C-alpha cells in the first residue's frame, strides 16, 4: 500500500505534470499548436459572415472538430515524432509507467481543447459581441470528449507504419464515425433518428456540446457523459493499455 | 562451446562483497512474427562494479539482450534476477537505478540540448548536475542549440549525458563511441572508466573491438543468439591467441621477413638469424580480440 501511495505521490506530484508540460512544450516547438491556432482563427473569422442563430450551430461544430479530430491528429503526431526520434525509448526506460505516459497524453489533449474553448469563445465575444449563458456546461463536455478522442488517436497511431497511415486512419474515422455527429449539429439528421446514432461517440459528443447552445433532451446529454466515460474506460483497458506493450516492442524492436 | 567464468576479482575487490547486479539464466526471446529466436539460451552474471562487454556482429542478439535487461521487451523465457529480485516483478523504481545509452540518437530534435535534459531530469527523483556533464563531453557551448542542428557525434555525446542524468548505479551502453571522432571517443571512454571507478556497473554492447578490449573486465562473445564464451579479454587472448615474433632482415639484395612462434625465440635458428643478418625490425605479434572472436565464433564482427 505504501509503494502505491509513493507511486501516486511521485506520479501526481512530479512526473505527470512534467510529462504534460513536456508534451505542451513540444506541441509548441513542433508548430502543432500554431497549426491548430491557425485553423481555429480561420473558423473564427468565418463566423463574421454568420448570424447569431447560425452561430448556435457553427460554434458547437468548431468545438466538436477541435476536441475530436484535431486532438486525434495532435496526439497521433506527437506519438509519431516520439517514435521517429526514439524519445519513446528514453521515456520508457525512465520511472514513467505506461499509465502515466498515456494519461499525460490524454491530459494534454484536454488542456489543449480547454485553452481552445477559451480562445474561441473570447474571439466570438470580441468579434461578434456574442456571449454564452451556459458556457460552464462546455468545459466538462470538452474534457470528456477530448479525453476519449486522445485515446482514439493513440489507438489509431499504434499500428500505423508512418504518418500517412495515421492520417488515413483519421480520415476513415472522420468519414465513417465523425460526420454523422456534424450532421446532427446542422440538423441534417431528423430528431427521431438521432437517438439511434448516439452509439457513435461523435454524435453523443455533438449532443453534449450543442446542449450549451440550444435545447437538447437532457437524457441525451446524460447518456452522452455516461456513454463516453464508459467508452474511455473500455478503450483504455481493452485497447490502448494492452496495445501499448505491442507498440513498444515494435517501436524499439530491431 | 558455451562457457562462463566467475565475475572477475577486480570487480569483487572494488566493491567488497562482489554481489551480483544481474543473474541471467537460460534467456530466450523471439520477436513477434519472427521465425528465428533472437536470443537462444543465454546465461551470464553481471557483478557489482564491473564493466561487462557483450560483443557480437549485427543481429547477433546483443541489443535484444540489453532491451530485455532494461525491461523494454518482457515476453522472454528464462529467469533474470536484478540484485536478487525477479526482473519481471520489479516496479518502475528499477529505472531510478539504471541509465540507458541507446545506439541511435534519442532526443527531441526541435528542443535544445538543455531543454531535452531538463525534460528528462524531471522524471527522476535524484539527478546529476547537467553542467559539468555537458562540459566534460564538450557540449556546454552548444547547450542552447536545437538538437536537430547537432552533428551525429554531438548527438551521441548528448545520449551519453542523458544516460547519466539520474546518477545510475548500473549503466547500459549500446555502441557508446559509435560515430565519435578519436578525441571525443577518448573522452567518453575515460568517463566510462571513471564511472566504474566510482563504483558503477556497466553493461556494454559493442562491435568495436578496441572499446571492449580497453574497457571491459569480462567479455561475452555472442553469435546467432548464443554466447560462445565469457572471460576476461586477457584470458581469451592467452587461451586462443597465437603469439609470434616477426623478424625483418636485409638479405644481400632484398628485405626478407620470417615469423617465429613466441616459444621459438630461444631456439638456435632464431639466434642464428639475429647473429648472421642485418636486422631491420623485430615485432612481437599478439592476437587481437577480433582474431579470438573469429577463432571462437567462426565469423567476422562486421559480417
């Protein structure tokens, strides 16, 4: 029990923050944050041409994109660089365990999406004078959605031979799973059909984010939280953590 | 053909008790989806305070063995004990005690050397002062340069510094002088020797014979996943070496060369040659570790 306590203390007190700060620093130095910010700026500027009613659909779309596919791309790229530059070897031969390493990636994704949430809503307020009365509903939704998609990004990156393969896998995810979520935000899918699509994580995520902008049945929001959190646990325990060892063997293998 | 010797006396003396850092028994490993085993029944001990060399050609299994010892590859067969404890049962604190220097450059290319070291420093409980280490390997003036702009040799030296960051008691070095010029190679080798003098233990894998010969207390020859022999470099040369004396002398019209076994220098033929010819040079020929390797293993290190 004492060794567990000491692990928690070491992890939470020193290593985990160091890993998150390190990931964030590298996002910045490898220009991943700049690319992310540039894309967000384009979307924010696009809002100048929109009415406030249209903003209610458009902003959740930007947030959905940022906390899902953008995060998958960021985390995938970060892991890919670590493999390419062999720094994963050094991290894995340090006291950092797989849980800490993977948690740090998810936390970095959450942090990035929260910063982007502040950036987007502040920019909209400055440009359009639009405020959001239910803003506080967004951070918890962003945290859950970003955390899940960081895990999806890690899982997609594991087996990829190169960066092109990472992108291809992300594109397949977007077309097959992600776009229905976007369609629900823009009302392209009838409300009667939406409950059947909630099993797709981006659809549930879209409902959780849209709830801060327009009326969404509260059971759908509650389902979204429960479902995505369950998926996080299942994905982590069933795919990401077991796959990590196979990934390590491939990454460091001769 | 497999033989082992006890850990050498120098290592035992240096540390009093001569306790074992690693005991490896019947180690076997096959990479997933590979047909051949990479490591096939390897057994050896690594004593506290010794430099143990693992020598073999590419693909012999030396890097795989190192990756198993440092816990990167886990699905192995056989038993490995680290300071008396099963390696499989050790927690992450194991990594507080070891330092690993990889053969390939291991650094974030868009961070400076100092930023790289600062990141890794934060992952350990006890850390060394970075400045003297960087100064020793001659990288302090370039500490604020992005590692992506470093030469191969500079990256190798930075790797070495990173391996020493946590003040490890056991150091794993994989080709630590590969890609270094003679001056920097000498600096790194001196640092390895100093590390051992301070009580550190080193597991050194290399195909550079001079490094092994100069640094190691004991050496294991590995080929096709199996250890062929383990002994001190000196003993190996004595056991498998062919000592000769080569005499170069001027004949009436040209220079002749004659080679004698070392034992023959007391024979009348040898002395007659010295007495009756104009000697140009006399060289004793000692077997190199590479000759011994070829003799024992039956293949060249580079092949």
